[in-house]
C-alpha cells in the first residue's frame, strides 16, 4: 500500500509540474495568432468623417472566449447639421475569428441598420502597420455593393480605419 501511495504522489507531482508548462504553451500559441491585432485591444476615442459628416467615435476591442475571438463594439455619433437636422448615431458589433482551414482572419460586422458585412484578410504590410480586409459577403444590402476595411497604424496611440 505504501508503494502505491508513493507512486500516486509521484504521478500527481509530475502532473502538477507539467500542467502549467502545457497551459503556458497553449496560451502562447493562441496569443501569437493575434499578434497583428494586439495593438487594437483596449478602448479608443476619436473623431473622423463619414457620409453623415464629422463625428465622434468610441470603440472597444477585447478578446473573448479564451482568446478565440476579438469582439469590437463601435458607436459613432454625428451632430445635428443643416443637411442632417436629426443628427445620427451609428453602432455595430463585430466579431473577428481565425479560420484555421483558410489560414485567414474573418471579421463579421453586425450593424444597427440591419446589414451584416463579412470580410477576409487581404494583406498585412511587411511592417505590420497596414492591414486590409476585403468583403466576402454582405447581407441586407442591394446586390453590387462592395466593402473594404483598412487599418493604418499611425503610432502606439493612434490608428485610422478607412
């Protein structure tokens, strides 16, 4: 009985030593997938232009479901103008995944207006400061529409989204 107990303790001790190493390895691999987008994680505020005019933007990027996805929440507020007397608020929630079969990142945007854009990664510049997505599918918009998203990193605290 003593040898079984001693062997059991050795197995438990070995498992306790190996588990953290395995968990770290898995976490590091998952983290490395998202390296091109790590700069986005956090909360952002800014101003910019769109079809409704110049507006204020609030956006957050966060990892969800054990870093399997990036969730994006976006709100753009456009003030009252002569051409747009009611002003405008635009919101969307986006989810980006990594498609292991295609070896590509796939963002999907769900807009308050009821349309959905699905993109795929087109390119990342050699310096990693320009990321381009092209549309794959658009729901609830007339046929013929096209979409493209470009992230341009300006510095550690600033980027543009065209």
